[in-house]
């Protein structure tokens, strides 16, 4: 994000988002904005808008949106610094050369360089061991036996860590490695007496590279019965496991070419699928898939085939990863393998062609989930239907695209033979409120009551965004009263308050900045939609803002009143007179606050 006064901010001022986006999208002036066909999803009528004054873009179809840097990051699939450089070049701004600002920064850069070098040396050492040592020969035979040819072993840079205990340590020391770097590298451990020794012993070594292809860590698979079966590098200044996808640097090009990625769990699965001729494969090794890994992947493609183990743990991992992928707007398919196998084993036993065929037949994630739901619940009963719907709803609710949500709602209601309007309505609400539970009919009355206040929330947010003059006053009142607590858009209001506290200018891009805000897709979209609904009307007035605030506060107090009422009944039943007195006092106070609002 471009902080005020920063070089990024200067570049942003100089660059014209309309011209920059115009290099990629044919834009036509439409009112105050520019409109074009969205480059991030396929469409026939333009729903991609660029706002020349606010210097933002937003697609009303797929929800893509942000500032000029975000646009370049997304379309060119580059990192922020790269996008900054590109925009600067186009705007004719010269970026100053990056120099370490402080001795601390210089030291940490030095350490990172040293660690990278140590990992390079270690990778070479492990490879030599695999090819030249006696122990290594056994390891190589094992790999060959598992169907890994010497060529594949070379491609993936596989190696072997000998059992001696300090062979790597000695090698690195001889090459002049310093103690501080050695200890920080995670390649060696320290025992009780303070002696250093190799972290990896008697293991087949899988180098793990960063996106740029530099080795940053290792995964080691035990050769014998040693535990754990897989041992990974710890986190170091050059390795954060939640930010790395195994094989991404190699697979990146193939992923872009094919416009999708195959996601597997383990190193050997990844290599196995690769040998089956599917080069666009990555693995989430040593961790269950993270949000950051999903974003990383998203720079290369928005389509993913999840190919995990069919066992219980693999199914759970599949369901978890679906949530993350859907939330980030990926199109997801699931490749379901027969029980008792895994991608690596399947390729070895059934052959490359069979795996590729399975890949072709991979199902849209909803079909997969419907099958799972069918296996778990009896659809012939009303309870079973609701349970099945409850299982499926959280996934659907995560779809950021309204149209796709609606399509699936139709599909689901047909399959479950539940009234479509009901499914749609529950989905819509769950998506906005991020609810993960659905309660049919008896609850509908309550839901309607809550929804009446939504326009107030939405409107207040809009006034806050548009009207800087009254913003400070309203924010004070909002925070004082806590009117946003428990509201559907609570997190958006929280983020507005955070920016205000930091003294950051409140812009749609700053508010929705995915890196810092933690907002969901639905919340981000709301922010951008509001930004484009501007005009004199959008400005609002102090009175109007206050009445929105009052409506939100009323909803909150009414909710609290209901809860106190419920607790009163409980206390009455239990005959707890002390508690009853306290609660009645609370009830009276809430009544009074409510009366003052009218
Ligand atoms: Zn779009």
C-alpha cells in the first residue's frame, strides 16, 4: 500500500490509472468513470469501472478492485515492488536505489545473504552424498525403486543427508561459514552441551525453493524407521513456511500456460504428478494450505485442481483448502482418487495416462461436496436435507461472485428438492453476515428483523467514505457507542477506525487493502461498490449519519435486550434471585437507553 509521502505514493500521484489500465483494457468514458470489459473474468457487457479521480478500479462482476499497483500486480502477476517499478517506469518516475536504511537492516540483509549461500552449499553437499557415497547409493536405489529416474532426481535437486551427524557442519565450516549464520540457518542443531550437529541425518533431502528459485529450506524424509517420517527446516529469516509453495518456481510457467494449477500435499506426490507429464503442479508441504500460499498461487492462475489423498486426513485437508480457495475467488475442481491410494502411488501403479485421465474428469468442487454430503446424511428426510444444506452452505457462502452463488443455489435446491427462494435467501444472508449455520423457517422472522437495519449500516459507511468533513465527529460517536459491534459490517467499521487512529487517509484502496485489512471478499466488494455510488447524494449530512448511527445502536440494544430477557427467564426458572435482580437492573438500563434514542 502506498503510504502518504512515500515513494509509492509519489509514483501513484504521477501515474494516471486510466492510461495505465488502458494499456490492457479498452476503456470508454461513461459519466464520470471509464468502463470496459473486465480482464479478470470473462464477460460480454462491461462491468469493469475505473475511477479517474479516486484512482481506483472495480469490477462489479467478479469483485476485482484496488489501486494502480494492485491492478499491475494482478494483471502482470508480479509482487508489489515489481509493480511499483513498472508503474514508475510508465509514469516516468525514477525510483531511488534501495539502500539499507539502518545498521540493523544492513545486518539482517547480510544474514539473509549468508543463509542463502549456506543453503546453496548444503543443497550441493546433499546431492553429492546421494550420488557418490555408499549410504547415498542405498537412498538412490530406494528412489529409483519408487519410480524416480535419475533425471527426475536431478530436476528436483534431490539429495541425501548422511547419518554421521556432523558431515554437513564440517563442510560448511571448512567453507568459512560463521557461527551466527550456521545457527540461524536451521541446518544444524545444538545439543545440551552446546555442541552443534546436523539437523538432518539419514534422510532423503528435498530442497524447497522460494518463488525466485533460490533454495531456502529443506524437507527430509527418513530412510529407516526414524521419526518423524518427514522433518522440515524450521522458520528462518529466509524461510516462512506459510509463504512458500513447493515447486512453484518450476511450475509457474506451466501454470500460466495451462491457466490452472494442480495442488497436492506432499513432495513425492508433487514429483509423481510431475513425472506423469503434468508440470503445473505445486504442493503445500509441511503445512496445511495457508491464505498466503493461496494468494501466491493466485498470481499465476485462478483455477485449481485439488488432488489430495482420499483418506480421512486428506478429505479434511481438501475441505479446508476449498474454503481458502473459494474465499479468494478461485475456480476449484477436485480430483478424487480411489481409496487406499495417493497421487504418487496412483501414478506409479496406474501410469501417467491414467492420472491425466483422472485429471480431465475432475469434478467441480460443488459436485464433490454434494457427494460428500450425500454420503453423510440421509436426503430423504427433512432433517437430513437441512443437515446436508448446513454442510454445504459455508462453502457456497464463501463464493465472492454473486452470480455464481445464485447458480449454485438453483442447482442445490433442485438436487435437495428444497424451495429455491429459501436456499437463495439463506445463502445471500449467510454470505453477507458470514454465517456458517442455516436455520430454516422458524428463524426467518428474526432474520428479517435484523436485515431492516442493513441499509443504515451501508449508508453510514458510504457517508464515512465520502464525507471527510463530518468523518471525525461521526467516528468518535461510533466508537463511543460501539454501535458497530455485532453489525454485519463490523469488521469494515473496525478497519475505518484503525485507519483513523493511524492517521492514514481513508480511501477505498486503503480500506480494502487485502494485506492489512483482513476483510473478506464480500466486505471488499461493498467498499468498492460504495466508492462508485458517489455524487452529491452520497455525501449525506451530519443529521443523516447520526440517524444511521442511531438505527445501528437501536439494533444492537434490542439484541442485548432480547438476550437479557432470555437470561431473566433462565434465572426465574433456576430461582436465582440475586442474578434476577442484576438482570432486571440491566433490562431497565437498556430500556432507558432505547427510549433516549427515539
Ligand atoms: Zn471482473
